[in-house]
C-alpha cells in the first residue's frame, strides 16, 4: 500500500521525515501516512506507532510532541 500524504506536506517534509523516522524507530519502520495538523505540526503514522512532530530545533529539523503505539 502506498503511503498517504496530505497536499500541504512538501516533498522536503517527506524526505526529512523518512530520515527522522528511521533514526527514531529503526530501519524497518515505514511511513504509512503524513497528515497536516497545523503550519508547524504534522502527524506521522508509522507501521507500529505514530508521532506528532513539530518543526523545530530537534534532529533533522523535527521535534516529537507526542508518540503512541497502534498496537497498544
């Protein structure tokens, strides 16, 4: 299944979030969807969990605001 991206999500967002997710979740994690929350926040669904990230000073220009498990 192809990942789903909201139209507000840029190609640069996708590239940098792929790197960010790998560094946070491990190489086997795949992005399922990226949803626009606000101009500074995106919701990133990954194979087993999700992140709500904010543009900022964190790794790769992203900072985790919330993290949760789909399988919980």
